[in-house]
């Protein structure tokens, strides 16, 4: 089809007719170049992965050495021979990934009579689980039925004890599936590319205080600020301070799945055109950099008697410690340089950082 279209294009073009018609159509000089053009067009329509596999094949055809090809591209021989076997020169789409969708999908095998029986039992025993209903079904009708079928009937007719609460849970689960997980992000060695956020909860004489913390994944430039609650409004306020500190040079944010990083915070993230990535559930190692900063803040500042429940008293002291952390404290992970020195270079420290650290807008 590509070849036919290219031939038509040449003959319909005036310059093509003047080139071909006076001298006749030559098989080698005219048809072969057209075939090559069509083949190049096919290559351009391949996916990124297929183009890479095509490079493997081209390199192998030039060198005739499979071992050299595998070493050159850093792939295993098993993988190379798999795609070499699938390669069809006349069909470059053979290098594309095949669909992984099963050809035969499981279908629900339940009769209308069984369905109505389950509906009646569920209405009668609304608080019973699917396993209990399946067992009662077998006792009454002398017929075994799987709990999976019972569950699907309950979902179909929404036979729940508290339908509004169940629907809310279902929406939360559906929303959680759409979240971008931090494992999807390929980290880059760049200041501001990824900033990690977290919250430290302080219990003090029947009171609770929340310290929002943030640290740059690459340069370790950090910020912390205490609030009386961990509402999404306070999280938004902290994000604005953080954005001011980095002079707007932030690309991605990483947080846990807490409610404080939803609502107003998420709206602010969208307004600032930032990407928001979440930790995996119950996986603190996903945010190990911030967890280590929280430990440092506790050991080197809070546990030395610097805490005060009044934020107007505590935050200025915390700001001075943050200034010391960013400008004076050597970091082993940075080759014993300070975060500002590592990010900007000792000869050209940015004035923005000192002013923002000490004079964060209220």
C-alpha cells in the first residue's frame, strides 16, 4: 500500500512525469528508490521501542556478530535472538510489542434464576458476606455456587447495607488507582526537579502541632514550617513558601497519601503547573530523603529543647536552623558541601536563598 501511494505521488507530480515519461520507467532506477522511500516511511511510523530493535537488527546485519551486537547495545543474547526470530523484513511491524489482552476473556456463567435467588437472599441477609450467602444458597437450593458470583450480583444491583458509604469508598479506590506513583518518575540530577514533602506530628502536653517539611532530592536544600493543623489550606500555604524559596524553579512534588496533600493543596499544584507524585501505600522508603531530613530535624533541633507550641515563637527559631542547615552544615551525601554550595557553586551563591529562608512571607 505504501509503495502504491508513492508511485501515484510521483506520477501525479509534474516534475516526476517530466523525469520518467521521456525516458520510460526503469525497474532498477525508478522502482527500487520508490521502494526504499516507502520502507523509510514505514520506519518513521514505528514506535520508539520498535525503532531501537530495528537498530539491533541493522547493526547485526552489518557486523554478522551477535555477541558484539549484544555488548554494543547492552542486551542479553536471549532477548536479541527472540526479536531476530520475529523480525520480518517485509513487515517492520513485527518488531512491535504484541497486545497482552487475553483472546478469551472470562465470562460470567450465571443463570437468571440463580441471579434472582442471590438477590432475594442478599435482601434478606443484608449484613451477611458473600461467603455466608453462598453457603446458605447451597443449603436451601442444594446447589453449589461460588462466592465470586454472589459478589458480582451484589455489585450489579448495588445491594449494600450503606450504599452511600460504599460508593464513597469505591470513588476513593478509583481515584487512588489514577495517582502517579513515585516509581514512575525517572529522577534527574537537577535542583528543583523533585522536591519531597512530609509532615512531622508533635505531641506536647495534650497539644498537637504539625511541622511541614520539604527537601530537594538532589541538592538537599530544605524548608520546614510549623502549623496548628495539617489542613490542605496549611499545606497550600507551605507550598507557596516552598515555591518562593526555589524562585519557582520546581518541576515535580512527592508526597504521601495524606488528606493534607489533597483539596486546596492539589488545586495549588495545578495552578502552579507542577507534577504531583505519591508514595506507594505503607512504603516509607519511597520518600527516604525526606524521612532522613525529618530525623535530622528531630535529633539536631527538636530534641535539644528548641520546641515551643506557639508558632510565632517557634518558627523564627526553626528558620534560623534551616538557614544553618542550608548554608553552613556539611552534608556527607554532597561530598561534605553545604546544599547551597552544592546547588549554586561557592563563587556564585544565589541571594534568593538567604532572603527566602529567613524572610518567608507570612
